[in-house]
């Protein structure tokens, strides 16, 4: 079984809809991250969490919110989706100062 | 601010040959980490290799090795005996230490195609 899982793997939604992307990990890591990938831009950090009570904004957090329900679960929400949020979204986990391990990604299309 | 630059948007290589992907970076930190991640068409981000800045010895993982030049802030990836399965997007990434050890800064990627 995969160490980091993301659901759904693909999602199509309409402008203005609220959606949630979910991430679970079995690696026992305290740290979790959400990134988005756009063609030609690499990965950019949206939010990160050091533990359940410690959540921080990354470089592109506007339009997004997160929830750390447990050590193993970290969800990303788009309160009112817009077309320029169409992207590939990755969840990652790590121990402090260690390598980040990525989930399989969620491809989101906002019409 | 940390930056990572990959100057080769696309590269190609013949199967069984060797190819080198370039990466330069900038950071004000003295201790940091460098990574190469591979993203095949399946889109999974897979760690290829990791280098700690305080280590002078270049990291090696089977057919993958790096040339880490700290003074020049250069971190290139060499793939030997290229295989068709090496076809992927390759991302160079810079990780901070201390108070910024959560942060990974990625380059824009190099698309590598291995031809039969």
C-alpha cells in the first residue's frame, strides 16, 4: 500500500463550487504539505503543517484553506473554485528536516 | 530568498548513453539540502537522490550520481546507461535548514526523453 494517498485522483468542478482534496499518510510523519503544480512553473507551496495544531501559509495560500484532522490526515479546500485553480495538486509528508515524500497527485479542472 | 534554476527545458538521449541535467541555486544559508525528483508520465513525484550541503562527497544511487559544486552553487544530475524508463520530467529542489527546514524550492523542471 502507498505511504501517502490522495483522494480524488481526478476532479472536474464548476466555478464557484466548494471542493475538498484529501491526503492521508502512514509514514508516521508530523509534517504535511500541500503543493500545486502548473505547467512550466514547478511546484509551489500552498500550506504546510508541523503538527495538528500548527498550520502555516505557504507562498500561494490565497483562495485555499486547510484542515489537519489528525497526524495522518491533511485536507485542502477551495471555498469557491475559479478556473485559474486548475492544476495538479500534491500532498507531501516529512520528518523534521528530512526528505519530503509525495502522494500521487490530484488533477483538478475548474470549468 | 531561495531560488533554483534549471536552464534546460528539454533534453534527449539515446538508450544506454549518459546524460547530465543542470541545476544552479541560490541561498543565504550555510547548511541546506539538495534533491532531484523524477516525475514520469504517471505524474508521481519520486525522489531520485539527495545531497547534504555539508558533505563534500557526491551522492550516488545506482545509475544516478550528482556533481555538487558548493562554491559555484551548482548541482547537476548524471544518469548513466540511460533506460527508456528514465523518460520523465526531472526537478531540482533546494531544502532549507534550521528555521526554514520545512521549505522546498523547486526549479521549473527538465523534460528528459530517452530514445530507443
